């Protein structure tokens, strides 16, 4: 399958393609201005690690000891607590520019070859339009499950006798009676037997919603209240060598905290190099030599990236990584041949050569 879908000559490219790639990628052409030399960088492989966690907040009700008597259950929250649990991990590799290694594609005068680079100068393609690199996310919205109730919200729905009472048992009894009245009123409205029925559906919905909220607040005074919030965080990580690092920590008090915040338990990211790439070899098994003025690209190695927390594995997968490989190169004459120029496409995450072929082939598509 051809990765490059279209080819434009250098002159047409300047007129037609710049707007399409203005935000993420750009095209560089060889001319007298740059002495027919095109500068680019190769990437090191970085990772966007998305961690999804659940924050569970438990609030005990002040009358939990009376729940069995008045609500019919002893399944209650007895102590306030906050619990954070990591639910899932997603990992996406991407290329980060290696500013320490810049390369020059030197062409002969009159050459019409061009290269596609990312906004940060990383090589993406030669003589064909590059694909847009994916954006790296930095945050994601969470979602909340359960009724959000303020502390002692039930006090909004009690009378003066309840406030005046000094007995928790008496307060629990009065609160249970009020709860039954709310439930009876809700049943009457839904059955259409209430003394004062609403005039339209919208008013009925508002009245029922108000009653449901009052019921939830009073019930929470007995059973307690539990809300769950989904929280998503993104972390960037660039492996450098075999070994284990603390990516962040998870605290039951604050949730996601920094790697140096010892209030939380560490979440480790581990790198295990499985193959350090070497230079390609010829038919005799000897390492090939780079062509003169070679167009550099990465031959990536491989490593397993894994995450763990409290001894539990959260994620593990093997990836190609540029930093555990070597740099090789292509003859630049391949791309400036006037009769049959070549094109090439490179992996934006590793700098590896993904596809190479004749420009004539993609012009036919």
C-alpha cells in the first residue's frame, strides 16, 4: 500500500501546498537561497501516556446507625473516605526532535527535490506530501457519577422542631417521616392523584426533579453518599536507557501527584531493551557504509515499555524506538534523478524508512 497519495512538483508545491500544511508540516525546496542544502532533524521516540483513574468520595451520613430501622438496610457509609483507583492506561508513541543531531541533505544545483518536515523540523518525507503528525493531548475532561450533594444538605428540608431537638434518635425519626412524605408526594404526582397537579409536562418534570433531589439528600443522611469521578491525565516520557523510573504518584488524598511527592504511591514506567539495532549488512555480512552526503534516517531498535503500581502490572507492550537504534542513510541522487526521481516516507515516531519508490508510481494514483 502506498503511503504517499500525491506528488507535486517543486514549483506547484509552493503555490498549492503551503496552506494545507501551515499548522503542522511544511515543505522545503532546494534552491540557490539555501545552496541546495536542506536541513532537518531525526526524532527520538517519545510516548504520550494516558492514565484514567476513578476518584471515589465517600461521605458518611449523620444517622447511619438508624438506617436499618428507618430505611431498611445496614449497607451504609460509616466513615468519610477518598479512594483513587487507576482504571486503564493507553500509550501512543510520537516523535520528539533530537536537537543534538541536525542533518543536511545536499543536492546538486538545479535539483528539484523537496522534503516534508514537521513544524519542529523532523523529516517526514521526500518528494511527496507528508501525513500530518498526530497532536499530543495534554488533558481530558472527566465525568462524575452519583448525586452531588453538599454536606448536610438535608437540613434545607426539615422544620423548626427538627432543629430544636437535641436527640439524634428523635431527629432520625422526624427525618424518616419527612422522607416518607416526599416519597408519597412523588408517587402521587407520577400517578396523577396529587391534590395539586401541575398544569403541563414541564412543570411536572421540575416538581419531580425537586422531590428526587430532596429524597436523595434525606436518604444520604442515613446511608451516606458516594460519588465517583473519572479523571484523565497525560504524561510525556522519553526513554533513555534500560531501567525503571517513577512516572508519577497516586495519592488517596490528592490523586495524581508529582514523582517527588511522597504522599502518594509510585507509578513506575519500566524500559526493557529487547533489541539494539545495528547497521544493515551486505551480502558478505559486513556493515554497509553510508553513501556520500547520505540522507540520514533511523534504523530503530525495540524495547518493552511497561507501567506498574503497587506491584500490579498496568500496561506492557513492545515498541520500536529510535534511541535504541542506529542512523543509516540513502543516496541523495535517488531523489534528484531527472528521469526517474524517487520518493520516501519516514515514520514520524521513529524516523525509520517506511516506504520508498518511484515518483512515477504515485503520480499514476
